[in-house]
């Protein structure tokens, strides 16, 4: 192999240096490209995840807002419907009352709108009045008979009590009279006994005095 000249060695060294430089640049470019690709992939992944998270949060927020708005709207609708119902009832109640009163008047007047129905209604009323009068009469008779029975029963009871009291008074008078007569007889017997005893005592004393006088004179 021929020995290279200094010029050839320089050229070879430059060529080798250029090759190494080119290889280093190519490797650096590859590494940079790979790093850039990884960074881009990570960025895309992060962006996609962030986008998904943001989208989900936005959807949840929108759903919550929609639900809140729907609830508020429903509450407002219910309040409006309640107010409308109250207002409608306030209007319908007097109207219904007036119509019912009118119907009652019409029903009350209807039997008298023609001669036939008026006569029929009057006959019915007359029969009703007659029935009521008979009922009242029967009730009055029943009440009168009941009062009479009460009066008779009360009078009988009073008369019985009077007879009982009179009999008791008569028996009491008789008993008191017999007791008085017995006491009078007893007192009279006592007086008679006392008189007889006194008379006997006086006669005895007189006899004694007479004997003493006779003894003294002799």
C-alpha cells in the first residue's frame, strides 16, 4: 500500500471528520426528531385528555344548569298553574252558586208553568196538608189522651195518699182518745180510792175522838 502524502492524510482526516460530523448531526437530528415526536405525542395526549376532561366538565355543567333551569321552570309553571287555578275557582264558585240557585228557582216554579201541572201540584199540596192535619190531629189526640191518663193517674195517686193520711189521722185520733179515756178512768179510780181512803181515815179519827171524849166525860 502506497504511503499517503500529508495532503492526502489531511484530506482523509477532513473526510473522516466530515463523516463523523455528518453522522453526529444525523444522530442528533434523529434524537431531536424522536424527542420532538414524543413531546408532540405527549402534548397531543395531554391535549386530548384535557379536552375530554373539559368537555365532560362542560357537559356536566350544562346538564346541571339545564336541570336547575328545568326545575326552576317547573316550579314557576306550578306556581302559575296554582294561581290560575285559584283565580279560576274564584270565578267559577260564584258562577256555579248562581246557576244552582237559578236551577232551584226553575225547579220550584216549573210545576206552576201550566194549568194542568199547577192544578196537579195544588192537589198534591192539598193532600199533603190534609195528611199533615190528620197527623197533627192524631198527635194531638195522643197527647191529650196521655195528659188525661197522667192527670187521672196523678189524681188517683193523690186520692190514695189522702185516704191513707186520713185513715192514719183517724187511727191516731182514736188511739189518742182511747189513751185519754184510759188515763181519765185511771185518774178517776185513783181519786175515788183516795177519797175513800181519806173518808175512812176521817171516820177513824172521828171515832177515836168520840171515844176519847166519852172516856173523859165518864
